[in-house]
C-alpha cells in the first residue's frame, strides 16, 4: 500500500511537477486574427494619410516658398557684402593716395621753411 500512496503523492502532492494547461486554438483562428489586425492597421494608416494628405502638400508648398524667400535674402546679403568690400577697397586706395599727397605736401612745406630760414 505504501508504494501506491507514494505514487499518489508524487502526482498530486506539493512535490508534484508543475503542469501548464493551455487551450488549443486552431491555426485558422490565428490567421484570421492576424488578418484582422493587419487590416485594422492598414485602415488606420490610410485614414490618417488621407486626412492629413492635403496638409502635407500645403506644408511642402509653404516650406518651398520660405526656402525661395531665404535664398533671395541670402543673394541680397551677398551682393551687399560685395558692394561693401568694393567700397572698402576704394577707400583704402583713396586713403593711400591722400597719405602720399600729405607726405609730399609736408616735404614741400619743410623745403619752403628751410628756404625762408636761410633768407633771414
């Protein structure tokens, strides 16, 4: 009788192996569920695209217009910089000429002062 009790305890007692009970679903339920999930996802994505499709095109046009406006501003600023650089170069040339002329005038003044000093 003892071996029978051991077998019963082994199968039904606290030391018995844990068993997981799962309900078996046929493969076509999984396929149907997967198809439903995919169709729902596709429907939601299409609905979102169709609802927001016009705004995306409008945003693209707006961004393109802003880009063109910024490019025009960049071109204007580059032209202004070129003009300022040319003006700066002209001013440097004129300054050099004026400085040379000033040196010549100072030399002439010194020459005339020396002549006047010799006459006295």
